[in-house]
């Protein structure tokens, strides 16, 4: 019978610790800068490549058979034309362009086990990967 009382207090203690962890993580998420929070959630999966160039970089993520990429401006400030394009071999490229101070919109394509070609640009600077992730 003494085990039941201790088990009840242990469960309450675990619940209190869990609530404290959730509260702390929620406060940290609110304290994070908006750009950093938005940039980390643009693409799901694991980062497989970063393609750097003079005015920015393209970040490429893979989740299963899906490829996701977006372009980030190197020195955020003035709004510039930012674009990203992803093409799975044998398919047409999917491109997104916008004028923004930080990032392009993400492009997500189904690649299966095909090679992909990623392009990105910020202002006059650009990068083209060639066939990768084969």
C-alpha cells in the first residue's frame, strides 16, 4: 500500500517537471527572433546541402523522396529579388521568386531517387548546383 502513495507522488512530480519543460520551451520559442524562427521552419527533413554564393546561400533539405530548398540573403536589409528553383531529372523546374529582405519562399518537389538541379539567386549573385543527390 505504501508503494501506491509513492507512485502517486512520483506521477505528480513527473507531471510538474513535464509542465515546467513545456513552459520553458514555449517561452524560448517566443523569445527567438522572428526571422530565425521562420527560417528554421521553411523546410522539413534533414539539411543535405548548402550552396553559397556572393549575395546569399541556398539551403537544400531532404525528407524521404521529397526535396525542399530556399534561398537566404547574406546581408539582410534592403528588399531584393530572391529566387530558388529545383528540378528533378526528367521534369520541369519549379521556381519561386519574390522581392523580400531575407528569404525566398520554399520550393518542394518529389524527386524519388532522381538527381536534382538546384538554382538560387539574390540580386545579381546566383548559384547553380549541377546534378546532385544522385
